C-alpha cells in the first residue's frame, strides 16, 4: 500500500511539473509575442492610428441600444473586470464541456480588441497569452469608454465592413447613432461569425 501511495505521489508530482513547464513555455512564447507586437507600435500609437481613419465614430455617436446589446451578449462584466473575466472563462469552459465541443468563448471585449489590433488567428495558445498582456495594457492606458469606442470602430461585421458605423450604413442605410433595437441585435449577432450571420447572409438563408 505504501508503495502504491508513493507511486501515486510521484505520478502526481510529474504531472504537476509537466503541466507547469508546458504552461510556462506558452506564457513565455505569448509574452514574447506581446513584446514584439507593442515594440513595433505601442497601444497609444495603435489607438491614434485607428482614430485617424476616415469614418471613425466617437463613443457618444454610437447607438446606446447597440452598446447595451453588445455588452449584454459579449461582455456583461465589462465595467467591472480588468481586461480578463475569469467567471466568463469558467462559464464558457463548462458549456464547452457539456456540449463536448467548442461552443462559447470567454474573451472579454478588451481581449477581442487586443486581437483585432495586433494578432491573427494563428498560433492560438501563445496568441491567447499575448492577448492577455495587451488587454491588461489597454485597461491601464484607456478608460472603459475609450476601449469600447475603439472596439466598435475596428470589429468586423462581414461583407468588408469594419466598424459599427460602416456596418450600419452598409446593411441598413443609417448611421450608428440611429440603429433601432432589431438592427442592433442583428449586428451584435453578426459578431459570432460575420461571414454567415451578417444580416444579408441570414436573409438569403431564410429565403
């Protein structure tokens, strides 16, 4: 029995050590990816570049209905977290386990902004770590409203539309300030998969 307990203790120690080494490896790779990204252009410079684009829309000119729907569907704890929502991550992991497949993500809007500003979908594990470092820096550099404003101006809505004002005009012929509840809900739903869930694609599928 003692030998069995000793074997179990050794096995657990090996697993913990291996897990620590693996996690440490990806944290190191992610941190290096983060450093490389912000070395080329820091978050303040990146934000300035985005704000200088034609069609950039200010926070106060975005429909409050859209903003409320966006936060409700994408990041309910946006105003209380510091860039990462551990509750959302745990909830998403539980739902994924229940479904037996990936059905829900736990990324905050700040993390999504970090990805949109700096990263692609490649090298997912280290990219996720790099996103965390950028997200923390964004939270330290900007107000919540500034982060939300930037996100609304860079996020992709399908059919070549980047930013909520361009999407509102493209799909509905209105400005981002004039979106109604139905339009706001449709555009937020589009974010799940812009190519398949944008208003035109969904209308075509229904017909």
